């Protein structure tokens, strides 16, 4: 399946990427599995998305937990904890 | 109920006046300001997630109205570059009585701080840095006992 991934704030800068379209391998069908998949890129990806690091994930503009299912054409966003107000 | 994300400043008096409809006996408003931390903050920029931001703020208003039963409410949050002393966010709640207006205003701000996708980056003498989320903000939202 294919998803669109958006990155914001510090993660956008660290990854040097605003957004990407990604074809996910079979079996990568939850938020948690997607994060594992991205972590395998190594470097800053492994570091920023590693255990103990604070980040949030939204699917189709709603906050999502690691066990949330992904569907094709989903919009997934990965970002640091929010700091507005 | 109104939600706006904008670069321009807002007019507090106009926003409060717009909420004064039939049955309103109290309007509580909160204005958040870019704090001059005394450590050479020159400016900050606010980034957000267009689309999700509005959805998140609207959801907070719906939840607040279910809980406090107020008549109307407005949230305006600014984005882009802001200098110390500039207003950054407005929450105004119109209700029959002050109790629910005060409480809802605080409830809305507490959840805005922890759920709305905004991020601050500070520019100062020491360079640029992304502001870290505060544990105390999580605690402030958690005290309402919500999800």
C-alpha cells in the first residue's frame, strides 16, 4: 500500500524532508510497523524515532497510537510533542 | 463557534463584542503573549499542520461545550513570526454565567497546549532552538480527567 507522510517542526528539519510518498512493503500495516520501517533507514531516522524519543503520529489528521491500522492513501504525520498557545 | 489560524493580529474587543448575543451574561477571554524571557529572545516562529490544526481546535471546542454548556466560543491562534510582547492566542467564551465561562476558557487553553499541532521555534542570542514540550502542560490538561 502507498501512504503519504508529512514531517513537521524539528523532525522536518532533522530529516530534511517536508513530505514523501512511500510504498510500504507487505506486512507494514500499522503506525508502529511504519515507524520501525522508517527507523531502518538508520542515521537520524534511527535516532529520532528510536525508543525513548518523544514524537507523535497522526493518521488522516487524528492522533494515532502505535497499534492504529494504516490503509492505502492514508495521510500520516510524524511530529514532536506540540508547543502552541 | 469560531476557529481561526492566522498570521495577522486579532482585535480582542471585536471578538468579545461578536460573542455578546441573547442570553449571554459573561464573556471570559484569555490572551497568550510571547514572553520576553530576559535571555535575549528576538522572535519566534510558529509552525502548524494546516487542516489538522483546525480540526483539533474544533474538537476541543465541542468537548468544552459538552462539558460546560456555554453559548458560544472563539479561538484565534497566530502563526508565522512573532516578537516578544505580541499576542499569540485568543480564547473567548460566552456563557449565561461567569462560572462556566471561566472554567471553559481554562479547559480550552489546557487542551490547546497539549493537542493542537503548533510548534514554536525561538530565535535569540544563542541561535535558534525548537521549544520543548512541558510536562506541566500535560499535567494541566490531565487534571480535567478527560481522554
